[in-house]
């Protein structure tokens, strides 16, 4: 869904935009129904927010509001972090958070007068990886934080700066002198996407970091993978779009 959304934004022809929009609509139709759960709502909410903004379709806004209502009622840990149903205090998986937090931030920015910025930032700061720590969750964290920053108002300086600092610190720790992390293809692509997006936003210095981001995504863009793997396909779409945007700066 996010890959289609990003490609829509950089498409130059009406037919390309229409194709990307149709992909989004099909994805929403496949994931959302009357019985859909909180596990589906953040991704669907992000897509519907975009469809409503671009096309003004009332049913997209209705679905977006339903998704937001589910997110607001999501159970939380004692620390206030979104968690699964039942008595389990384990936080939601990062595949879910990657959709949830950017959707939450986008909704707050556009439809809720930024009222819950503090809640989003507090959760993300508590989820920050330890210095020197590397797991695949770190790649998800970076992707999530930069997408949240992209959807927030920089005028709320304190909150924006808090996320910017933790993002840059995490990047520096991972890419510190002598780093020899053996990233898997998906992890490398996620890292690269995060870096390219941050360069496009001015969060990272393009002269210093752009080539690193490009080298980490080139393997996915130029290589081969199972097209039925929606995560890798989405990452490839995102990386390709941000590469094109970077070249146009």
C-alpha cells in the first residue's frame, strides 16, 4: 500500500496515477470488511486517508475514521505502548507499528489539531533501540520514525526535534566507523529507504549519506525477488521512488 501511495505522488501521467490509485483501492478492498480487526486498520487507514485526500471519496473518509477509532481503542502496555488483545503485555509487532504510527500522526496533523502528538512521540521514544544494538526491529524502527516525521508539522518543534535526534543517533550508531553488520536483503533495503527518505527531507546530509542509502537499496531495485512477497515489493517501490526524488533535488 505504501509503495503504491508513494509512486502515485511521483507519477507524471494521469494513467500512472490512476493505476497506482486502483492498486490502493484493491488492497483496501482485500483487507477491510465489517469483521476486520485492529491488525488491519492502520494500513487501511493510511491508504484511505490518501484516497480521501486525493479523490475526496466520502466512503474513504468513513473507513479512515473507523480505522482511527479502532486504533484509539487499542490496548496498551503499562508504559502506554500499543499492545495486542488479551492479557499479553507484549507490544504490537513492528510490521503493524510501521502502519500505525504514521497513520496516527497523519490523522492528528490533518484532522485532530495535533492534539495527541505527545502520545505518539512518547511511544516512539520508549521504543528506541539501545545504543549499539542491532536487530531487524531497528530497521523497522527507523522506517517508522522517518515516516512519522514526514507526516508531522515541523512547527511543533520540540516533538519533531526529539524524533530527529533519536533517528540520527540510531543511524550514527549503526554506521559508526568499523561497522560490519551483515544485513539481510530486506534489512538492507529498509535501512537504505530510511536514509534516502531522510536525505529527501533534509534530516540527513545528502552529500554524506545519499550514496550509502543508494548502495543499500540497489541490490533490491536491480535484483530479483518473489513478487508475491508484498513487503519486498513495497520496499522496492519505495526505494525506487525515493531514488528518483533524490536525483531531482
